[in-house]
């Protein structure tokens, strides 16, 4: 059950439905014959970064002298801010590399859209909390990644089916769920600190 819960949390943080419009606009500059290949490459690069962070996250925390409580509280705050932006999106200028020519490589699709700071912070938190072992955490991350892969791989069809309004509604619903998860993460950190 813990594995499923972590997997759902990571999937919500990856926010594939919210990323569909960005992915479509970035891949617009790629020749149609290569779009799916580029998408798969970027998703595999993101998975590689996630796997690397699962393996090295604990050592980074030890090196920086961070406690599990501080990561839990900081992770809760970061997730809350991300969730609020999902529920109440701001209209900002395009910073996804829209002015670049050619294929995207690593940035902005793999990082930060899939394996961004929020996903890495959550992985760090889960790996140090002790509630889930490293193998289960990797399995949960792969499940979340597979869900993201399916959504983004079929993004053209989903964008046509759900329309822009439908994608916004799904993203806001995911944001509301993430708000509750972020508050719980924050409270767990505070409770652990007070002990």
C-alpha cells in the first residue's frame, strides 16, 4: 500500500496533464517523424535522473547535514506551493525554451518538467523517512514514470479529446489532491521534530 501511495504522490508531482500543452509546444519545432522518438528519449533521460537521485539522495543529505524532519517540512512547503500554482495558475511568459531551434535535449522536457526539483525533493524525503525501502521507492518511481509516459505519449489525442478546458480541470483536481498531501507531509515533519 505504501508503494502505491508513494507512486500516486510522485505521479501527481510530475503533473503530466498540466505538462501536455508545454510538451506539445516544445515538440512543435521537431519534425513530425521524430517527435515520438524525441519524447521517448526525454522520458528515458528523466527516468535516469530519478534513478540516480534515488541511489545518491541519502548520501547528499548526509553530506549536507540535513535531518529527515527538515526535508519533510521543506518538501511539504515546496509541494504546497506547486499545488497552489496548479490550482491557481498564473499567466507567465514562456520560459520553456520556446525561442530555441531544433530538438530539446534534457532541458526543458526531462528537467525540470518530469524530474524537476519537486520530484527530487519528494524522492529525497521518501528515501530518508524509512517508511519505504530503496527497491520499493524505485518501483514506485517507475510506476509514476510509466503513468506519465502513457499520458505524455498520447498527449496529442488527450489534448484533442479533453480540450484545453478539460486539461486545466484535470490539472486543478490533481493540484487539490497534492495540497492535501503537502499539508500531511508538512505536519509529519513538524510532529517528528517536536518528538
